[in-house]
C-alpha cells in the first residue's frame, strides 16, 4: 500500500516550505560591500585609537592596553588585567580633554578587562 504524506491526512500538519525568491548577484554583492565598508571603518577607528593612545600614554601602561573600540559615541578600551584597567581609568581622566580634541563625537569612555590570548 502506498504511503500517504502526513500533510494530507485529516488533522495532520501540512508541510511548509521556505522558498525565498531568487536574488540578483548584484544585490548580494552590494549588501556584502556595505558590511565590508562597516568593517573597514571600524578597523580604521581601532587603528587610529591604538596609535593615538600609544603616543599619549606612558609606555608601561600602553603595553597593557589590548584593544580599543569606538561605537555609537562610546570609546571602550581594554586592558589585560583589572589592575592595569584601574590605572588606565586614572590616566584617561587626565586625557579626556585631549580625547575630545581628537574626536569630538566621543561622549563616554569605558575601560574593560580583556586578557591577551
């Protein structure tokens, strides 16, 4: 006896297929280009802040900064331990006017711990 698909039986679930409309290759590339543009911009901002901080911070403290991320008006800096993060917070209080001069759109500065791998 042939099997009847479950969707055709009384009270059974019907199979739902998820078929998206075909997309043009140009649309996929354009969407990918926007993502790559955002990544490139973020990378440029990180490079800017790392080089700027290496000029402004004492060499001993700069060696323990593991990263910098600028996003939505907030600058988040990462130190490799809690002790160095505390030192970085104190050093940044003195550098706040210089940070405003470097980039006026920074409204908030955060320091987080991110150990090196």
